[in-house]
């Protein structure tokens, strides 16, 4: 019996998008869903209570970072990641593949795994599929990602083909090494870069290993959005309809809507929390760079249409003051707003699917937000 079960509720008659639920040991996730990223066992500046206040149903954390600090053995000793960070809803941990490959020249890839130097103190480390499973099992997330290689963009066909075939061999080793299958579901990751036949090869090989869920990896790596949508167009339909589909690293408002239309159920991105720390907010009228001088005497909320704590209680002028004064509350208020904005957007996407009108919703949202259709 797998720890993860996908329940398909309906398909939007207008767009083909899916409405579903993912049943996990720590609760149910309504899809399509946006998942806030909490790399180091915290969604930066937010408490679990504040995350629940804005209806976060699941959060992400990162194997690479938690292995490097404080160490997976410490988190295990604390009773696992849920207990350690006081979060009793679902957690997903990424395998660290993406992070380690982002270390660039500091890493060496072999069939066995990846040798790299710590971004903290430069010490040498080695991650193999087996080691990553040991770490993710110690952390105890409801959903664990297999150890993969995310090819850079652009990358040659030969590089992408060798990389996806290694990812398949590593996925098999992950499945063999994964303990605790009753309480933790292991998702496979489809690679293949921007090559249609290689995406088909990777999807076929990864699905043959039979995972409870599948991710589309290797996107949102610098490619043009139109190319990402094109790859999604022919990759998502290859995946089983009765399993969750996760598009890794994608989180701008337009990409969430376009991804849902192409059959994606799960999204994550550091964008809302990262731009918040730089003083930028996502609003129903497009991006607002709160630190801009034009907001110095603007005594209206970040977004007049938003009912989040920040918009109900503070003005742009006050938040701009906090940003300029480098006050911690600035990050907290803009992060609250940005996460609420994306979580609310996905709630509206789910409602549009219920009403079979997601394409109409896309047109309304894009017009208002200033996106090009
Ligand atoms: C907490 C971060 C989750 S998503 C990170 C991520 C982001 C993107 N864009 C691609 C990949 C990928 O191909 N593989 C893996 N493991 N992760 C990826
Ligand atoms: Zn708000």
C-alpha cells in the first residue's frame, strides 16, 4: 500500500486541466496546488501558524541543505522534519539533484553519484542515490523525490540523452534503497531536456519503475516560457492520469495557469518568497516594487483586492518605509502577501476547473495582470 494516493475529481471541459486530491499520511492536498518552498526547514520568515492562516496545504524542504546543515541524523533524532519544524501537514523533500548540479565546477558526476564541495565550508561530500534515500527517509517527508540529474539549458542532445539514462539508473537504485514505503511516497522525475524523443524515452523508462507520482524535471532552467509550455504540451500526456504530476521549480502566476491547463497538479517556486525579500509584491494589477519612491505617500494596501493580513492592516507607504529601513517585518509582510496571492490564485484555478472555464479565467487574469495572451 503506497503512502500516496491520487484521487481524480474532474477534468475541465474547456481546458483539459484536472481537479484532484492527493491523500498523504499528513493530510489531503487539493490540486492543482502551489507549494511554498522552505529550503532549510522554514518558509523564510513565516511561522507554521501563519502558513496555515493563508491555507498552505504542503511545504517543500531540501535534502541537500538539511544534509549539509544541521545534518539528517540530527533531524531524525528530533523525531523527523515534521516534529523538528513543528509542521503537521504534508512535506515534500527534493532530492538535492538540482542543488548539487547548480554547484557548477564544485561538483564531479560519476555513475556512482556526485562528489561536491559544501557551499558552507568547502568540505568534500559525496551523494549517491542510496545516500539520498537514507537522508530523505531520515527526514520523513510524505513525498520524496528521486535523485536525478537536471541537465542545464541549453545542452546538447548527447549530453541530455546520457544524463536522462543515468537519471533512470539512479531512479531504479533509489526505488531499491527506499525504506519506509508505508509512510513516504517516492516520486520519479522525468528528464530529457527540450528534445521530444528524449522526453518520451525518459517518461517510458521512469514509468516502467512504477512510482506513486511523477515530476517533470529539467524545466524552468532558463529556457523561454514558450519552450517550457511546448515541452509540457507533449510530456504531460505521457504520464499516468491516475498519479500526481509535479512541475518542478515553476511558480510565476502565468506559468501556474499555463501548467494547470497542460495537466500539471503540483508546482513549487522560490519566486514569491525571494522577490518579497527584495521588496517586490505580486498583485492583481501586476508586480509592485514597493521600495519605489512613488509609494512613499501611498496610504493604500499593496493590493486593494487582497484580504491577506498585510493588505488588511498596512499601507504601501509603511511597508516601503520598512523595506528602506531594512526591517525584518518588511519581508514578513510581503512574503505573507505573495504566498497568499499564489495560494489564492490556485484556489481560483480550482474553482475555474469546477466551472469548466479555466481558459476564460486565464484570459481574465492575463488581461488584468498585464500578461500577453
Ligand atoms: C525545493 C526545490 C524543489 S524544485 C528544484 C528543481 C527545480 C527545477 N527547475 C528542476 C529540477 C529538477 O529537474 N530536478 C530536481 N530534483 N529539482 C528541480
Ligand atoms: Zn495581500
